[in-house]
C-alpha cells in the first residue's frame, strides 16, 4: 500500500550548509522512526518558505544516499504570520503499516505546526 509521511524543520538562516544539514537530520529521523529504506520510498516533495532560497533541500536526500528516489522542490504558500525559515517534506512510501502507524516528524520550531504530535 502507498502511505504518506509528513515532516518539517526550521533553520536559523538562509544558508546552504544549514538548509542541507537540517534537511538531512529530518530525513534521517523520519527514516529511523519509520524503519524506512530507500527502496520503500516512492517520492519526496520538499517545500520551503519564501525566505529560503540558498539551496535545494532535495540535495540532502542525495547526500544520505537516496539516489534513485524521485524528488521535487517547491515554495510553500506565503501565508502572513506563517512559520518562517521552514522546510517541509512529504514522503510517499510503500508500506504494509496502517496510516496510524506512520510517524510524522517535526523538529525545531516546526514542532509548533503540529502540537498534537510529540516527536
């Protein structure tokens, strides 16, 4: 079955190293908490807020070895008062687990996006 896993993190500044590092951490946490291997992942959509344009967060997936996964980066809707410097991910995966068993991961200030989820 196809399932989806969400996640998000924030960075302090629009910096290449910071964006890639924070995204690598997020992807590794999602993989660890959900027991994922690259072969389980169909595709990943990355979004960034408009204040982040120093790097494509998808580079982080390549850096951790996910070289055969389809990746796409885009801008998040610029909602007034929305969380700034935020990187979001949506992973589509193959899994026999139920939706309830998916572990969505929110790090740093992105924890405020989903206070109902304790990471």
